[in-house]
C-alpha cells in the first residue's frame, strides 16, 4: 500500500464527497430538467449574475474539449516556468486568486438562498449582499489556505473548489466532448508521470511550497525497528573510557526497540478530482438523472482506492487513466441498471 489503510480511506472519502458536492453545486447553475428534455444547455442565469462570471462562449459543445486542453497546456507551461525559476511567492498569489474565484462560484448560490430565507429584501440587494458576503468568506479561506497553510482549511476548501470550477466548464461540455476530454487527459497524465516526469516535478514543488493544488494529508507513520544482536565478536580493543562507553551503548541497543516517526504526505492532484466531476456533470446535465452520476463517482472512488491500496510506497502513479476507466465502467453499469 502507498499509505496505511486509514489514510487511504480518508483520501478516497474526501474525493467522493468532493464529487457529490460538485454535483450539488452544478444543480444550482444548470437547469437539469430542461436541459435533458431539450438537449440544449439551459443555465440558471440569476446565480451567474451574483459573481458576474459566465462559462466561456462556445458554438459546438462537441468540440469544447479543444479549448479546455489548450487552457490546461497553457496553465501547465506557466506552472513549469514557476517551478524552473523557483518563484514560490508568484505561485502562492496565483493559487490565492484562483481559490477566491472558484469558491465564489461554489458558495454564492447558497449564500443568496440563506439571505432570502432569513431576510426579505429586494432581488437586486440580495444579489449585491450575496456577492459581498461570498467574496469575504472566499478571501478569508483562500488566505488561510495559501499563506497560512492551515491543513484543515486546505482540505475543507478542496471539497468545494472543483464544483465552482465545474460551474464554468460543464455548461460547455456534452457527453461526447467529456469522453474525449477524459481520454486525452489520461494519455497526457501517463506521459507526464512516466515519461517526461514533469508532473512529478510540479507535485514536489507544490508540496515543498506547502501550497498544493489538491488534497493533501500529512501524517507520521511509526516504524518500529527491532535492532538485531551483534554479529561475530571482534577482537577486544584496549579498554578505554571511550570504547567502554560505546560497548555499553551497543548492549542497550540490543535490548530496546526504537520508534522512528517518518512524516509523509498523502496527496491527490486537483485535476484528478476535477475531470471525473466534469464527466459526471455532463452526464447529469443531458440525462437528467441524478443517480447515474453518483454511480459513476462510486466507481471512480473504487478505482482510486485501488491505486493507493495496490500501489507501492514512494512511487508516483498517473491517477487519471484509472479514474477514467472507473468512470466509464460506472457509466456502463449505471446505464444497465437504470
């Protein structure tokens, strides 16, 4: 196992919860029922108006994967430049800004609902107040995540970030483009981890900077090392105070068991959370079925568990090929059941 079973279950559990929260966020931005009936994406415009951000304009949803791939390539290139020149401060500010934007998209639909429930105010004021409250919450969380490296805030916000991102990308995807996107990203992930290894460099840089785009759990594993007895006796050296002290230390070591606490990081990259959510979100959008994307997420979580359970320690694995396989199997199983 790459990590102990408890850590693996926590990591996989957070992955699955992030998928469920992401699907819930998407239902606040896309009219699932109308979209599935008409075959045309129908947005809930009011919730986009709070942040002022909209999905990028696109004419053919079947080709939308091209723009996403280009954006991923540009983003990866910029991160590699930051890694090469060790610009950790620049990385933190970029990370800080992106967290604010995605959290605003994730929180704002729910903030305005809470405002309207407790406070009967005109719609225009509700939108303004919702935006101000949301940006305050998002900025505070992003600050503790990017600059204070609070592990609880870090992993808590990871549950919502990808739903916010999906609210901008799922509207431009359909089932065909989401399938192609998963296949291309999986091939790229294998190349980046096993061949060029630049994905490993980015992960190590982010971990060293303590600002990681994805789930990260630090823990200490107690390795009990029983020291064996000495081998064949060597000729006795002249008795001196120094050699006698060494001999006494060896005798003590033969009788005790040492405990070595080794700090380790269990990580899962943000892309490994985001792309399965984009696929299940596109499925939910066009089928109008909430059970099918949940089944897809369950099978993706099972495949993720397999990576960590059967993987070897201190080795990097491209998660996306396995997650993609899990998504496709989950889709097939769900389609047959439903």
